[in-house]
């Protein structure tokens, strides 16, 4: 159904899947949702666009019964909701795919897919039948995964696809998707879009959050733009431009998303990698990163980029050799890597990048506590506070107090904290960034891009792995394309094009030959 058709169609009671009327929600006196009124129809895909902290996830939690609004009304298929309960919402056909995935890691893939709808007979679980059904579900969306694998052995992207499949296969009538493509490759995104188009044709109402402008145009019928907890515009996608959406989201125009790349003047190698081989991949890699250089790593999900970065950082065992500023660096020793000036912002910030239950000041200063301890063994909180305030100002983190828990910050500000912690006592020699803008809005992206560019201008060597093609192309001085743990080719600045990167990522040469 076209956006124009949606704008013209009568909103009869039978057409309306979700009807929000004057919904409000506050936490500790701070408004999160302000007078939300909107209707979403059956058989449509509706994007909620807005910066992190705009209220999108809170609205999702209300619709899915996880949170009770302070005031206002919610109706699902014409039934007024008086009891906000997740089970009740599921019973009405609501399914949610949260941005922060919640699989059961020690259970197998088929068990995760079949949980809540187990097959049994004569008091026994029909294990074989459930495994076959799980395999058929995955085959139906082009996902090739052994159903007997434990979930904890899957990478973030595959876990995301399993969670999406689990939610969309339950005959849901309303599906809430919170940044579902944040860790997916282009091929997996297209798989998801095929599923979404099928669901829309079956009359399912889909609410979808995304920070990727190309996705909004490709998949949505309407866009509801949120800012500061309010919907400031809700219109058919065909009537909106990318520039207008961004301006409404951030309350200002962002004229240039990417800063001008600084001219690379240094030939001095900061990192030298020789024959680095990571367990699980047959090939080894060798390359250098110069002072002030942003070296991009491209490739499809599962190509081995994250594993390579973790090995360089000392998180993962590997063979080969590393040299930092001309000195040998031992493999598999993260403490030594940090001591020598290597910093890393990992792909999944909430697992490896930050501690959500701790305060901002604790998160920012944790890697450098020795720098704040007196000879008598006491913590110099005044010094710690001063340096934390300084780095938070430099990185433009929006927060209330230094004692605020990081888990209460928006995704963009959490990511800035994950980076800020490495700048408290100076700048690192090597900064490793693995999918640094995953799940981050356009305003926060713009600020992070400028910060990365500024660090490179100060002589920091940067290793950047990203599945976001515009990000990879516009930030990098050159790109190494990885496939199955091997370097398939190198593209210099004047060769950086999406088609060339994809050809190499799929095992073809940059001119298209096998």
C-alpha cells in the first residue's frame, strides 16, 4: 500500500491497529513522553524517527504492556487497554523485537525459537519435531544456522536475525521493531525487508525505529518524527525529504554529516601487524596503520573483522606478531595493550564497552584508577571529578550528574562514554572502533564523526570496522576488505566506492572478476 493511499484511506475502526491518545510518561519527574497522539493502521509499516532519548523505546514499552503510562489512553484494534501487562499485550497479538537482544545464551537455537510453543505428546517433548520446525523457519528466510548450536556461539548479527524470526513467526498482528538492522549486513537487511513486506501484505501493523535514512525510504509507509518526547510530525513517507526528517529530529539542520578528512601527512607506522591468525579462520593478515590514519575494515557480517580487532586488543588468542610504535606487543594480554596505549570501543557496548549499573564517573575513570590513587592508597575523588568533567565536555555527553547511572543515558551518550573513558588521561596511540555508531541517531553520529576525525588529526591511529557504507567511505583514508579472516584487497581514498567494497567482500576482485 502506498503512502499516498494511506493518507487518503478512511480510518475506520477496523483499520486502526494502534490508537494512542494523549499518552504521557515521566521518570523521577522528568517527562519522557508528552501528549502522544497517533494512529497506526493495519497492513502498514510506520517508522518512528528521532534522536536517542526522544521517547521511541518508551512508547514501544507502553504498547507492548511493559510500562504503564501516567495518563492518556491506548487502544489496540479498538479495545481500550486498562491493564498494562506484557502477557495481555501478547494475547492481543503484540510482539516486540527490542534493540537490546534478550536470547537465552546457554540454550540452543531451536530451543530459543520454540520457547513458549513447545510440542509435546504423552508428557514428553517432541524434540525432533521442534528441531525440524526451527530449521524450516530459518530456511524460510534464507538463514543457514545449525539449530543445535548454543545461542552464545552466534555473532550479534545472527542473534539479531534469530530474535527477529522468533518475534515475526508467532502470528503477531502488531510487531514493534526497535533498530532491527543495527547489526545486520546489507544481505541480511534485504532478508528482513522481504519478511516485513510479507507481513505487511498479511495485514500486520509494523512500528519500526531506525536511524538509517535509506531504510526509512525503502520500507516505510509513514514516518512519525519524535523530539523531546513528543510526535512533532506524522506524515506519509512520500511527502518527506531526508533533510526535513533530520531537521525535525534534531531541531536544527545538519549541513554536513561527515567532517572533511584531514590530510594524512605522516608515514610513521603506529601499528604493524604481521601474519596475525585468529582461531576459526584459516588465513592470516598483515598490515600497518600510520599515525593520524583512519584505516577502515570492510566486509560482510562474519568476515572476521571483530575477531581480528579483539586479537589486536588482547581479548582473543591469536598467533603472529604485533608491533606498536616499533616495540613488540605480546598477544593475548589486554592489560598490556591498554598500558601501551591501545583503546577499544567494542561492537556491543552494553556487554563489553560500559557498565550500565555504574555511574558515569565510575565508567569514565575505571580503566585509569591507578592514576587517581595516592601513595597512601586513597582515591583522589577531586582529581577524578575534574578530569571526568573535562572529558565529558570534550565528548559532548549529555547527562544530569556524574553519579547518574550510564544505563539511564541514551544510546548515543552511552557510546560517547565508551569512547570518553579512553581520553581521561590523554589520547591513545591506537583507537579501535568496532561498529561505533550502531543504534545511534544522526545528531550523535555527527558529533562522534567529528571527534574521531579530531583524534586522528592529533596523530592517533584509528582502526574502524563498520557495516555502514557511507561511514566507512567518508571517514577512512583507505579500506581493507575482509572475507573469511583474509584481506581480499585494499582500496585507497580515490577508489572508495560501495560497489568496489561489496565486490571484494563477496570474493570478487575490484573489477568484478572471481
